[in-house]
């Protein structure tokens, strides 16, 4: 069986595919306030910007959406049945198929741009490479590309932070933004980081990038990952 939450991005589509979606203000007031102060990162804002674009490759956008739908369906089913080997096998099959397809796409046409597929399409492509953990070198090679997409406003800064940490963790290096920990690690005094000094360093990195403070992010993500009846 795969390694549970460590194998996931975020199971809730609102968190996985559209940057940060804050928990209710009564649960995570800091996260809710941050989201309210950054309306340009909402699903609605992304949809409006994409609707104003004349996309050059809507067929590619549709293919990305189809592949992400399979990714999310498989992961949602696996999380609902964590001891079901067949469910996790579906996650593996989806990841392998998506990796093979994306690697060919990047090799022949490059990583998708917002002009081609919109910001949502770029985010979909990000999710596929984010889950290509069985090929760490491929992920690392795309880090400069995704950094440029973030600089150009085509990929959410939080998604870039998650991918950066994914690459660092995959190569045995300390995380820069503190995004890739299990819920039980986030529940520790230092959010999975070694000590208070590490927390301060990560907070400085997050502030420099312009993303939600770590404590608010942990609250939001912990709430999102709670089992729902």
C-alpha cells in the first residue's frame, strides 16, 4: 500500500487545484482572513481570468482536466479505503499513465502555458508532475519551469511552494516552506520542523514568497484533511 497522506497532494479539490482555500473563520480565522485579503487567488478569480483568454490549445486543457479527474477520483477512493490494496493500485496506475503522457508532452512541446490552457490548465499540469514521485529527476528538472510560471502569474505561489518542498523532500533535503508533512507531524510543536529556529526560517521564506503564514496554513490543511461523515 502507498504511504497514505504522504502520497497525496490534498484530497479536497478546492485545496488541491486552486491554491489555498481557507477553513471557516471560526476554525482557522487567520487562514480565512488571509484568503479574504487575497481574492485574486480564489477559484472564481482564476475562472474569470481564464474566461477572458483566447486559449490556443483548448484540446490540451481538456485532456489535462480529464487526467486530473482520474487522479483525484483514484486518490479520494484510496483515502476512503486506506487498507484496500486495489484502491491504491489505481492511484499508482493513474500516476504512471499521467507521468508517461506528461513526460512526452514536455519533451515535445514544453510545459503548458496559460496562453495555451489557462491558469487552471497550468495548475492541472502542476498536479500531474507533483504526483510523479517515482521520477524525482523529472520533477527536479521542472522546478525552474514552474518557478517561471509562478513569476509570470500563471501558477499559484502556494502551489510553487508545495512543489519546491516536494522536490527538496524527494532528494532528502530540508523543506523551504514547510508544506510536505503528514497531519501527525503538523500536530507537533514545530509543525514537523526540527525546532523553533526552523519554524522562524520557514516563516521568513513564506513571507518572502507572499504566501499564507505557516500556522494558518497548517490549521487550514489539517481541517481540510479531517475525515468527513
